[in-house]
C-alpha cells in the first residue's frame, strides 16, 4: 500500500480543483498516433482519459494507425507509398488499413474495459461508441499523383457524436470515412481529429504524438518547448516553414492546430506520448508539457494602442495610490504606449504590463504589471508575463527583470531570481530609487 503524505497531497489536490471545475462538461477531441500505441502507451493513456471522463469531460478519441498499416503491408509483401505527407492507398493498402483499424479498435475497447484493482481503472465504467460518423471524399490527383482510396473528411455527423457523448460514452473514431455511395476512404488521424473538433466546436483539440511540441528555436532540437503560441504567431511560423511531409516535421501538427483555431476551437495542443501522463500534465498544470495554440481573440490579449491610455490609467491608479506601483503620468503612458500589452474583456482593460528594453545589456524591464482585483486568480497575470517574455525573445533579448516592493514571491514562483541592484543596466541603475528599496528580480529566457 502506497503512503499518502497530506502535506503534499492536499495542496496538490486543492491546486487542481479549479481545473476540475473549469473543465466539467467541456468537450475534448484527442488524437493518439499509431506510433504511440505501437510504443506501448495505450494502457496508461486510456487510464488518463478515463480519469478525465470521470471528472465530467466529454471525450472523443481519434486513433491513428500509420505504423500498423505499414506493418500489415509488409506482411503482404508490399511497401508503403507516400506523397505530400499522405499515404497513397491502393486496393491492397486499403485492405491493410481496414485490418489495422479493426485490430486497434479491439485493443482500445479492451483497454477501456479493464478494471484491475489498485489501478486508475478500478470501479470505472466507460462505454465506448463508434460508428459511421464521417463522410469522406477522395483526395484525387495532386501534381500527377493519384491517391486512389485516400480521402479527406467531407462532413462530420456532429449531432450523432454529441448525443453519444451527452449520454456519457466515449466516442471512438477510426481514420475511415465513407462516400454517399458506400465507398471507403483511408483518412489521416489529424484530419479526422481537426474536422471533428471544428464540427463540435470542441473546447480543446489535443494531439498526442511523436514530437514534444514546437521548439522555441526550430533549428535546435535541444531548445526549450514553446508552451504557448498565439494563432498569429503559429501562422507566421507555418509561413516560414517548408510544407511538412513527416510527423516529425515542426509544421506537421501545427498546421492542424492552426486550422482548428481558425475554425473556432479555443485551444489546440501538441503533446509527446513519450512523457508519462502528458495529457494530465497539460490539462492540470499551469505550464503543461507541450505546445498550446490559442486564438487570442478569446483571451483578449493584445498590444495596447493610444485608445487604451485611459483604461490603463484607471486600472493602475489604485495601485499607485497604495504604493504598489510607481506613479506614471498620462503623458508618459501616451509616449510609451507601444511597449504595453493589455488583457481586455468586453471592452474593459483588466490587466496590463510594459516592456522597456535595454538592448545594449540584452535585457528588458517588465514594468507596471497590473491585474484588476475583479479578475485576479484567473491567470491574467501569467498570460501577461508570457506575452512580455515572447516580446522580449522576439527582440533577441536574453532576460527580463522587474523591480518590486510587495510581489517578490509571485515572481520567484514563476522563475525569477533575486539579484543585487548593481546588476541593473547602467541606464536603469541611474534611475533606481534607493529610498524605495525595490527588490530586483531577473528571469533568464531560454
């Protein structure tokens, strides 16, 4: 019997409670690659999905089967053929795909049926529903290549899927669709998952695949994962990347995340199946483990304009009066408005932060970080911090620093370390108020 330590378990459980409340009744479309299943991750992955299901989430699971189809073809003495990142599905490959899909559906349903004691599946009752929810059309001929029985999603029967998840079932979709004449088409898991998420207007689309996410430095496989990309940033990345042909290409999953966000899905995620519990870590921790693409129109996070000066003044005034912030004149804010980022809800500014760069020292000051008391504890401070970090990285800076008298611990919890005021760039040191005795905290940007 494992030991439970109340001093760690209770704070942890309380910390995840807001996420449980927030996600109850939400719809997640989750795509699991065939590579993840081949790597032996199915059992633990299903356990994690079942935990989410037990918490009241509505789950649609789409499985891939690239390596399984390749294996079936090899057993028939055939080789896989791809073009433009899409499998060319002749009659033999279609048979192989049907056999692979049937075997995988059996394995997935069996995994959801397990109920061994002392496992997350104990006392779980998860019903799996699958069916002909997808109408497909042929890819056709592209650049002279006939894709034969390879297809694209034409329509998703979202009403039938919604009825199934509303009844408490997990909906399982294989990457197969049928034309109105009954012809079968081999689809990609990514196309099925994306089309289904858009049709359902799902709250999240999650890909659990071979890559850990989108790297901050695309040409450096050892660089840190960019945990959050705005839709605009993701589109800029795609425009700069070559068309993807392999799942390991940086743009492969990113293109589907962008399509989903443009289609109305609030957030899309790219997670690694190699990380145990990646799905739970992404859903129940602040930074997660992969890359999230978010449409900022939903977050109302943007750079400030001259029209926002009045709202910023109104937001920061109470904090200037109680001494939390250094007083700033309206003319100063108007002059520096382009360095401000804001969080806006329904036309009201609920948060702001400014970035003052010191290029000669490869650093920048984050100043005037403010969140309205009406929206505190909702993550606006973290979103503003991430935006400032993104702006600093884009400017080629190596660190950001803050001066604070009351909120040191908030910054330390988010990766800042305290330094002596002598660390400050010379230009900023000359303006340092020694009477105020502000603490200087620095965060390096990986």
